């Protein structure tokens, strides 16, 4: 649902679920994310370790009881909150009731 909505809005989305890339290690997925100028959207908190590295943007969804609908309801406003030009170097972590942001070099004031 989220992938379809992002595509409807004109975003160039690569969904690795159900492809040969499914099951990549975090390091392999990170390499893909660096090669392609795309925002990385994930539920894997392990990607916070890359907060200080160059990247095209990382949005991590960390919900207590995630499901497709709750993830969708978190991702869409999270993406829409920032302009495309804001994302390079930006890490956003969305939780049930909070959102935190940081940028390589320190927190983002929003």
C-alpha cells in the first residue's frame, strides 16, 4: 500500500520484497542504498549506525505493534514532512508517538 501510494505521488520507488534482493544483509542493502540516490525506508533499527555516514536519507519506522496500515500511517507523513532536498544526510526515526531526526554532524532543528 505504501509503495503504491508513493509511486502514485511520483516517487521512484524500489521495493526489494519479493525480488532477488530480498534477504540481503544490512551491509549489502546499505551498498545498494548508496549506489542509488534513494531514501531508504526500513523498520530495521540497525541502520541508525549509518547516521554519520553519507547517505541519501534514511527513514526508520519503529512501532510497538507494526502492521501494514500503521507503517503506512507513519511513513507517509514522515516523508511529506521534509522536502526532497532535505533528505540527503537526514535520518528520521518514527515511533508510535514521537519522531526524532538527526543529520550527519548533529540533530536537525525542525
